[in-house]
C-alpha cells in the first residue's frame, strides 16, 4: 500500500513587506493567501481546511469565500504557524480534509487596525497576578532574565551576544526585501540605544507589516499541480509555562527541547543531516538558545559557534539566511516568515541561496519561552 504523505505545495508572502499603510490585517491575510494559492496552482474553491492565528479563522474563511470542513485557530504566539503545519498534516492524513490554507498577516507597524497587545495582562491571569505587579512590561524586559542568567553561567561577553545581529545583517544585505540591509559591527550593536539591559536596539526586532501563507495537501494531489512540492519530514510542538519566572532552567527552554526532539524523531534524521536552519529571533539570544536546545551545539558553546562564523555566509550551518527577525522583518509573530525561508531554500529560490539544501529546519517560539514549534522540510520524501 502506497504511503500517503503531506507536502507544502504553495508558499508565499504578501505582495509587499515592511510598511503597508493601505492594507488592514485581514487584507494582509488575504493577499498572502491568494499569492500562496497562485503558487500552488489552486483556487480558493479547492481549499477545505483553514488555519490561522491573530485573526479568527472563520473571519479569514468568510473574507476569502472558503467553506471549511476543518478549522484550526491555535494561537500561542509566533510559533502558532509551525503548530498549524503539524495539525494540518495530521488532519490531511486522517482524511478530515484534503487541502489546508494556513494564513498570517499583521499590521505591526502601520497598525491598521491597532493590534491588540495583551498588556497589562488580565488581573486574574498568571501574568497579572505574579509578574506584572513587579513591573514587568513586556518582551524586552521579561526576556532579560534568561539571557542574563545564560551570560553569567557561561561567562559569555556581550560582544558574543552582539555577533548574532551582526551576522544576520550580513545575510540581510543579500536580500532585497529585508527591512535592514546596511552592515553593522559589534561596536555599533553595543553602542546602539539601550532598551533593557543587556538588549540594545540592534539586538531587538523591528516592527513591520506583512504576512505569509502556506498550502498543504497530499503528495498525490501535488503531483497534478504546477507548484513545487516540499516534503514535511517531521514536526513537533510543546509548551512550558506562561510565566517566564517559572522556567525550569533560565539557560534552556524545555519547550524547545521537547518540540525539536519530537520533530527529529518523527523525521528519522540526525542533526548533521540538516543543511539549513531557521531560528526565530525576536531578540539576539534566541538563536543561541535554539542552537543548543535543538542539539546543534553543546550547552554554553553556541556563542563560540556563532563567533567562529559557522552560521554566517559560507559557514557550515547557515542560520536565518533571510536576515532573520532582527533584520528581515518582524510583524509581531515571526514563525510564518521562518518557514517561508526554509521552503525557499529547499526549493532553491532564496535571495541568499545556500548551495544544495536538501533539509531545512524551521523552529519557533511562542510568548516568553512559553511554547515552541519545530518543522523539518525536505526536498525528498525521506
């Protein structure tokens, strides 16, 4: 009996990225969706599954004219879209639907309409009871706790933290769509405006407008379509805590480790089989945590791995080749853009194309280390 496999057959971002003041958030979802469907060679009427975060999936389905048989509104932050991929594969393989459209859109810069930001948190929530009363104001200061513990425990200088945006800017310089393209130095990163110690401005992501969408179907159906299929070898998801103060270990994410272990176990591959890696990077320390928690570096060794330019152009493990959330774009939930670049690299059409990419891993974070999703994409089925 022939094995049924799920593939990405359509992948695209919004027609514009960066600053789009004349499009609402729903319109960004729709623009990305239509671009992805065009990439797949499909029409809206071919879609029977819908998934999104940030907007109600029913809103997007109605706006596009989709009558879905399967709906996923999982919304746990920037890695939600990785989880949607995993859920889509399961739904297709179990026969609940045949073709899933995953959409994302955010007017993070133009604020059309102003995004809902859950701060201050509800008084009855965990965050409202146990963190907000002590002055926590959002991602920049909440995420200082893990990075400060990491820098202290492993005696890492700030110069090594600054190398992350420096190298990612090198990748961005090769990408015409990147928000920031100008080269920067370690000194410039450290001398840029202090946001929340140790994060300076260049260690934090920008806010932009944009979106992206994926179309997932079976390999059999994809064979009859003009789009270039990309196989999904494995996927994983996990969660740890809504309170960053309650992380099991400030120097490591249990959710990262769990979602990655599930994805690699399902894919049946080793870390040295990976040609390309996308690590969600709203802040400069996240690629460091990602390299270690996904098993590409030993604990405490990722800063040196980056400093030695292993993740840079020409390095042995290219990371965040679109420029990452720090330089490419970051509309608020970055996971969709990480997967778009993984897919482009596997297809061989990326702006900063790495030679001979057969397998790419996209890994995302949700909230303040609260959740995680990992997807392994491949040019071949196994």
